C-alpha cells in the first residue's frame, strides 16, 4: 500500500508543474505560419487556401484570433514566402486541439499539393 501511495504521489507531482505552467501563463500564445507556394500554384488554388485558412477560426473552438495577409515588405528578406497567418490561443491545450482538429488536418490536405514550403513558430506574446 505504501509503495502504491508513493508511486501515485510521484506521478501527480510530475504532472502538476506542467499544468501550473500552462495555467500560469498570461497573455496569448501566438502561432505564426508563413507559406511559400509552388510556382505551379494557380491564383485560384491560392485563393482556396486563403479562404480555407481564414475559415479555421469559425470551425475550431479555442482560436482566439486569426489575422493574415500577403507580404509587402520592401526589405527583400522573405525568401519566397508570400503569405503570413497569425493565430492566437489562450492555452497550449487550445493550440494543441487546433493542431489535431479534423478541420485543420483537412486544410493540410488542401494545402499540400500547392505548398512549396512552410515556416511555423509559436511563442507566448510579451509586451
């Protein structure tokens, strides 16, 4: 009985820091996605991707905000990436739910044939 109690205490103790870290975070978790399309991608295919990505906010609970646009930087450091999408979440769990959601996976299947490259970075926004 004592061994079982010790094992349970250890398991619970290992889980609490992860829960506390996620719940202790203030602000928003930002998920930034940059897309580069294949040269063979048509304007219609790119428009379908834009619309489908934008619609993910309506389909997946937990997405706080979604902003997107096309590159207009005069600096010429875009490395061929033309589209940027910025999503925000309250928790890592919300972000993880988004990543595994069937509508996100369906979007990936639409994107795949026209995707040249993708760059993704997540971070907790600080002021």
